[in-house]
């Protein structure tokens, strides 16, 4: 697949995007602000989605700016592939107990003084909560990209009131959406699913019959693949005949790698290896490892490997090297890492979270015992692994790919800038 051409330093500022010859417009000049609390060099799913969008718009010749959070170590330059970076620092989550603090006034003033044609807010964070009180002061059309909404998912705390207070305040914050969602021109969801779990925001929008709803699934570049699967296995001493289970996620309570480790131990697979790759070791990874170490020797069949600080290329090699991809997170929407496993034609087994159950190429489960049983099944049935892997790869080529993702957003932006009568020849936004 041809890679998008980066926005050149010699540009006059406003990009140009060629329309179809039949269009009443010869060129579309667009200036876009992408707001995301996370952006490269961060490697999480929202950062990946926002950066794919920015890269795609730049490839169309559009002018792109990005508002995001600072990173550690600091960025070496305030630009990314031709997009100008603006940083804003915030603490808190917007709830009463943890109000947002930091660059509130500076960020609001920045938005009000901008002259963008379209402002795209990624996820529910300071990016959208700060300007909610004065959205009308922001010029240009406004798009909110939902990456899932978990207001009604209870995270039990150890002490009274056991996290119920946070759950109650989160629910109140979610209900406020009835009063402000119509002030957003378009809200983009990853799936048609609307429920009281990961897609509560979509349920609210559907209940309100909000006409600005759109569905655009995540996408990855089908051409980006691991290059040294054999080298990854050899580096960890994993034989070719051993079935390699792989889990890639930041070590956290929400990603819950301990769940996958316990399922793997329960599967009792002698000729198998379970590899975990996380950004870096922390208190949660220490807890997961301690729980595994505490098991009696009779329950430690197979081999478990914990890794940290694995670079992007080595992670892609790991995805190419594995036989089965495992995702144990209990809070997900439409994880990009799962799409990356599907891109490598790898079957997956994952907890039923977000819209994972409707994605092809794998098996969703609802308990550790069920995950263990499916691990045993996938370990034994090579043909099943091949079939599921092929289904996942086909789905990436057909639906969950870079071109569809970028073209759908390009089409959405053109719809908003030009009006419904003049869309660019760059894909169809799903309704």
C-alpha cells in the first residue's frame, strides 16, 4: 500500500485536496485541529487512532494542528510529520472529587482564537470537558470521536464506599450528555452497538435520536507487518513446535494480565508459552508476577514470560511470531492491538468487552475457565487457528484498514465543510 505523503515544509499553510472532476469545486482547502489527550510518542490505542487520522489528513494535503498533553521525556520538537503540536497540562478527571485543574483558561482561549474549519475531539477527557460550557465560541465544525464510554462500569475499591461514589458521579456526568451532545455537529462511534457498558454514550445519542451520529471503525495499515518472527522466538528460546500465546497491553488493573496468566495456567498446556509485553513494569505487573510465582509447581505447566520496554518493531515481530493472541482487558471498545493481530492473520481469544464479540477472527469469552478451555482448543486445532486467522486478515483488508478509516473521515470532513451536495471521492462514512 502506498504510504501517505507527509505535509511538506514548503506548504503555503492551507492544504489542497483534489476533488473529482465532476465536483463543482476544483480544490478543497481545509484546516483541522485534532485534540487528543494522548499522541505520539505515546503508544496507546487512542494515540494510534489520532495519529493515523493526522497522517491521513496530511497525506491529503490538508493543514493539521494537534492539541495534546506533554510527554516525558519532553518532545524534541513541537511538530509531528508536518503537524504543529500544542501542549496543555491538566490533572483530574472532571468529577467533583477530582476536578480538572491546569491550563483551563489557556486551552479555552486557544480554541476560541483558532480559525480551523473543523475541530476533532478524541475521547472523553479534558479535550472535550473543558470547552463544554462555551462550545459556541469555537469557530468551525466540531466532531467528537468516541473511543467507548465506561460510566456504568463499577471498579470496586478496597474501602468504603467501595468505588460506588465514583460510579454515581460518573453516571451523573454521563447524563449531562443529554444537554450538550446536540451542540456537537457530529459524534463518531466505533460500532453500531449501544449499551449500558462500553457504549453508554451511543445509547444516549440513539435514545435522543441525535442526527449527528456516524460509525467509523478503527483501521490499521494492512502492509505493516512483523519482519523477524523467527528472530523473536529464537531470542526467547521458544521452539518452532511450541504454541506461542501473546498478550500486548500496558500493565494495569484494567488490562488485567493476571486474568490471562491464570487462564493459561488452568489450561495446563505443556508445549506452550505465554508471553506478556507491556510498556514498563510497575506495581500491577509485580502483582501479576507474584500471583503466578505463588502457584505450586504442579500448576505451573508451560512457560510464562514477562517483558517490558519492547520497541515497536520487536512488538510487530512478536505479533508475527505468535500462534494465538490473547486480550484479557475488562474495559475495551475496539482495541487496535487486536486489529494488529488480525492483520497478521493470528486467531485471538479475548474477554467479551466493548464490541470485541462482533469482530471476526477469534473467540470472545466471559470467564477465566472459558478462556482456558479456548486456549486448549486453539492449542490443539491448527486448522481452526488457520481458519480464524484468515477471517481476521480478510476483515482487515475489507473493513478495518487504514484507507477506509482515513477516507471515511475525509468524507465526513468534506460533508461538513462543503455540505451534503459535494463530497470528495475518498470513501464513504458509515451511518
